[in-house]
């Protein structure tokens, strides 16, 4: 399809703009070739769920989760 692209936007709603594994702002715009996500097994919801799960395994996100549990004084 060449240079034709689509935009998938992920944004938290409740609570608004809370940090996600792939974005610190609660919003992420992801450009991709048209049909890429639609061809993904399970469609858009499955794609975003798998993306969240994969990013949640990162050391940065794990550190964030741990800090959130314990709270930070400084």
C-alpha cells in the first residue's frame, strides 16, 4: 500500500490521562500502514491489549509499578 498510513490513538479515560506502559501521559498516537492492525488476530482491541502487556514487562514499567506500591518520599 505504499505510503498510506493510519493513526491509532490510545488514551485513558477513567481516570483521565493516567500513565500507561507505553506512554507517561496517558495518550499515545501510533502511525501504521493501513490494514496492519485490522489484520492482527483479534483486531484493534487484541492489538492494544497485547501492546500493553508487552510494554508492561519492561524494566521501566516494573520500576514504576514498584514505586507506585511503595510511594515515594522524594
